[in-house]
C-alpha cells in the first residue's frame, strides 16, 4: 500500500504548577495531576471531539501506586474521555513526556493516529527517584558503569571533571539567571496562560488552590556560593544550580496537520525531526549534544538555523556543556527566555512537554524565527532532542 508520511503538529499544551516534593501536592494523587491537564486540554479545545483522540500516552518514571496501572489508560478514563479511547504508559526517565510525544508523532506520521494526547507526571514526593528499582548487579560488577552513573547529581560532578572550564561560578551565574528570568516571566504573565490551577488539600491547612510554581526563589551569587555540595565533598553541584525534587504533570495534543486544520485546531508547532542518543552513563548530562547532532542532521539543519531553545535545566553544568559545544553564550537570549527547571522544577517524566509548551509560546512572539529546539539529558546516559518549525514564520508552507 503506498503511504505518505504526514506532518505532525503540536496543537496545545498545559501543565500543573510544579510543587516541591512533599510540598503543596503532598496529599494530592499523582494521577489526579495529569487528569487535570487532560481535562483542561479538552475544555480549552472545544473543536476537538473527544472521541477523535486515538491514543493517550502518559509517562511516569516510577510506575507503581498512583503512577501505575498503565497510567495513560486510567488517566484517559478518569479525564472523561470516551471508553473507546485507548492509552498506555511510557518511561524514559526525564524524557518520559518527550518520548510520549515522539512515540505518538511516529504513529501520526504513519497514519495510525490522527490525534493523540501525550504528557507525563512525576510525584517525586510520593515516588522518590529510583523507588523500587533493582538494578542488575552485573551492571556494576561487570564494570559496565561506575556506581556514580546511578546518581544523577554525581554524573553532573563527573561532567564538571571532564569539562573543567565550566566552573562553579559559571553554573551559579546560570542558575541565578534562571531564577531572575522566571520571576520576570511571572511578572509579565508569560507562564500563567498554560498553567492549570489544581485543587489541593492538606490535613493541617484545609483546601487550597495551586496556581503558581512552588520552587522559584530569590537568590544571589553570594547565597549560591555558600550552599553544600551534596554529591561530593568540595564538589560543584548544589541545590542552587540543579533542578530540585518536584511534583507536577503536563499534557499536550498532537495531531496530523491536515486533521488539525479540518477540525479548526490551532497549529502551534510543526515537528521537523527528533533523535535520542546514548553516551557514557557516568556523564549523563552530555547526552543532549549527540542527540542534537543527530536531530539536526536528520533535519538537514545546522545549529545556526535554530532561533529559540527550550532546554531542560537538570543541572546547570549540562546545559552549559551543550552551549559551549555550539559556541553559544551562557546568557544568550534565545536560550530558555523565561527561565528553566533550575527555578521552576523538574518533575522528571513531565518536563518534556513543559519545554514544548513554552517553545510554542515563544514561537507566537517571534515570527522572525523559523526553527526552535527542545533538548534534555536522560538518566543512564542519554539525550533527547526535538526540532520544531514555527507556523508564525512568514515563509511557513501551509
Ligand atoms: C540537589 C538536591 C540533592 C538538593 O536537595 P535538598 O537538600 O532537599 O534541597 P533543598 O531545597 O532542601 O535545598 C538545600 C538547601 O539549599 C538552600 N537552597 C536551595 N536552592 C537555593 C537557592 N537557589 N538559593 C539559596 N539557597 C538555596 C535551601 O534553602 C536549603 O537550605 P537549608 O539547608 O538551610 O534549609 C536535590 O534537589 C537533587 O537531588 N536534585 C537533582 C534532581 C535530579 O537528579 N533530577 C534528575 C536529573 S537527570
């Protein structure tokens, strides 16, 4: 059967405010966070007949308890989508939601789906990183990886060792800038439109409404310099220049472009290419460099074609490794214009769609930019990159 590859578009994305692990969502179920996101997507896109959703792919790193039982399916049912809509769970740790998006994108491109929902959730308060994991001891005894490869903060210290020109001062300055940019973005109302308020409860405080991220804070180079280095004595990685431990969820609608236009759904971004790559697990944060190389090559682009970057800030050192690789300045205004995970937080499997949702908003504000990119590092030594085209660019081929 002759088959045409179809264009995949990002229609709309939302997220919950991100909490600190054990903070405002301590008594909120993880699945309720992602259900809230799916419901909001359906509500704010009334042109989408819910029965037209062909798949719901939801990521979570720890898939037990309220993140278990193939969460894409249970979240779809509880979101009020028709029972005919299938769903499943995805795991690629920090790139869970990114993988959910690229999985459904593959299905859309080959014609298996017209419309899909993809997202992720991580309640790191209820499911601490690595909970229940039982890594095969041979991975260490056969020296496939160093024990430090299994502790993400230690992999960031290892990256500092390999790239000594990335000093602690540079990572602290990058972290401070992330906090400043987030505060400014909040003040200018940039982050709120895609944030879904969540009803929360606390046995002590009663009912409440989460409307803003819990983690951002005012800080300074002086304060950052005094923080402990929990992953190594006299190390460089601190609570200030790393993303924290967070709770939150995201979801997005992806569609075949022709179907989106037929239904009158917005076309916020068109997918150009994506790639994942593996690196030595001990320097996990290096992963986005080869994944970006691959994604650029597949797209026939170079880094100079990319006008906007939404990069996950798992650790300042890994973002700076990518920026250095491409000769981009630490404070380049094209990079994370509204700050990033160091300030906002990084609820592992949910973050990929937050990056995409923000990039879509940047595209609206920057019709002069044709291409933008998301990239993130991934546990056990990987990176993921997705390149998108801006439909607001004047030469965009509809
Ligand atoms: C780094 C890490 C261990 C810190 O955890 P933590 O100790 O619970 O963090 P806290 O928020 O309590 O911060 C520690 C201290 O630094 C302070 N602090 C944190 N960020 C700060 C900032 N930006 N400015 C000033 N002080 C700050 C806190 O107030 C706290 O001070 P205290 O000890 O006096 O109370 C944890 O956030 C972590 O593991 N991050 C990485 C997560 C990860 O690996 N994700 C996956 C990526 S692949």
